[in-house]
C-alpha cells in the first residue's frame, strides 16, 4: 500500500471517529447541559446587572425629587424677596429635576420588569437543568445496556469472528461465492476439467468394471 493510500485511510478513519463521537448521544447531551449551564450563568449575570440598574435608577429618581423640592423652596424664597428672576431660574430647575425624576423612575420600573422576567426564566432554566441531568442519567443507563447487549450479541473481531463494516463486506462476498457455488451445482457443473480424461474411455476403468461384472456373474452361478 502506498503512503498516499495509507494517509487517505488514516484521514478517513479520523473523520469517521470524530463523526461517531459527535453523534454519541451521551456526549451530545453532555454538551447540551454545558450550553444550558452557560446560558444560566449569562442570565444570572444579566440579572445582577438589572438589579443594580433598579437600585441606581431609583436612587437617581429620589435625588432628582429632593432637588426639585429644594428648587421649589428657593423659588418661593426668591419670590418672597422680590427677586422674580431668581425665582424663575429656580422654577425652571425644579421642572427639569421633576422630569429627570420621572425618567429615572420609568427606567427603574422597566429594569424591575426585566428582573422579574429574568427571575422567571432562570427558575425555569434551573428546573430544566435538574430535569435534563436526571434524563441524561437515564439515557446513559439505557446506552450502557445497549452497549452490553451489543458486546454479548456481536463477538469480538480479535477472537476471529467477523465484526465491523469491513467484516460484513467479507461476509457478503462469502455469501455471493456460496450463491455462485450453488448455482454451478444446479447447472450440472462437473469437477472434471476439459483436460481430464473421460472415465468412459479410460482402459483401467473399463478393466475394473469388467472384473466386477465377472465377479457378479460368478456369485450368481454358485
């Protein structure tokens, strides 16, 4: 076998081995579990971010509310002092703070909604993880039983018995040859080749046959 053929066979064998491993249900379910665990970890990180956002926005809303109240007080004081211009500026600042307070409150509310949704999704994902881990144990046990059954029903090739794709090919070829042999038997195939003398014309055979005839005749005359 040339080096190129060997490399080709090695490459094919490697590819088939990789594909077999990829198709292994236990390996695949293990990867599904890892994917789910990574998804849960990502959701937990996002949940912490959203929970922090709730606190930050709520605090900013409270701060803006307090500042709005301060500006209102300053506006009242400015008006009491007859300083309408200062009162106008304070009133404008109060309105801006009130708008900010409402915006931060809306952001906090949205973040709370996201927190609630994430908590529900996390709860479902964790329950699913527990369920799938138990399911994987069940599948692993079923796969183990199938593997044990296959080992029992399919003898090991190293013990001299056919196994695997190549051996099955050999078996098919053996069956084909058996069919040919059966077909030749049905067609009246003779084991004598064209070069083998015909027994009807063999002098030795003729002599033996005549001897037997003479012996039979002698026995009858006794």
